[in-house]
C-alpha cells in the first residue's frame, strides 16, 4: 500500500508528488522487500496475510506475491551460495545434508 499526495508546487517552478514508499525502478520498495523477507525467512503468504489482518494492515494479494517471487526473488536467490543452514532436527535432513552437501554447515533450530 502506498500513500501519495497530489502534485504540489513547493518552490516556484518545481513540482513534486509525495509518496510514502521509495521506488526501486518502477516498483515500490516495500512491494519487493516484504515478499523477499517472507521468502528468505521461510515464511508463507498465508501467515503474512493473517498477521497483516490482525494488525489491520493492507497486504498484497497472492497473485502479486507470486509474481514478485517469480520475477525478482527466486532468480536472485539462484545466484546465492549457502554456507550455513539451520533446520529442525529431522534425521532425513541431517543425512541428506551430510551426504549431498558436505560443504554446508548444518545448525539446528531450537
């Protein structure tokens, strides 16, 4: 959600439109940062929407959320390397990481 004001003349000859979010290219920063944060922390859209609802905040639709992931977030994440991974203590995860990804340091979530 973005709050904005109509075009205003602040100084003679200069006009500016105020917006509550800065832009990253054509996107508002929050519309890219929020889905990124949810994705990178292992969250889900449904829990994010529920939290927004409890706080009386407007949230983005599942379609918008999915588009941000598909276009921006997932392609960027493919270029990242993982050095440390924190998971629950599930034995199959431990075995998979040990056998297939010995270079990744495995820590356990409490």
